C-alpha cells in the first residue's frame, strides 16, 4: 500500500508542485507496536502551498476510497 500511495497519490502532486516545495521525503515507520507500519510524506514549503498539497492529497480517489468490507 505504501508504494501505491507514493506512486499514485503523492508523486503527481509532488511533480506538479515541485518548485515551491523546498525539501521533501518519504518515511515509513517501523511496525514494532500496535500502530504497525505508517507511511509519511514530509515536506517543507510555505503555508499556502502546504494547504494546496494537503487539499490535492485528500481529494485523491485512492485516499477517499473506503477499504473493501468497510461501511
């Protein structure tokens, strides 16, 4: 799932908004507790650009889709 999110959700946003994003990285938290693995996309930019990035990520169909079996 992490690679799917990075490739299909984050990459298009990062490509489209590369210039105003000064620094970025992906991080995958180790799963040694109940929380398990956690994928993160961290970036450094101004507040306006950050709001645009968050909006684009939150509106992506893979992000808003319900998992199989969810109600």
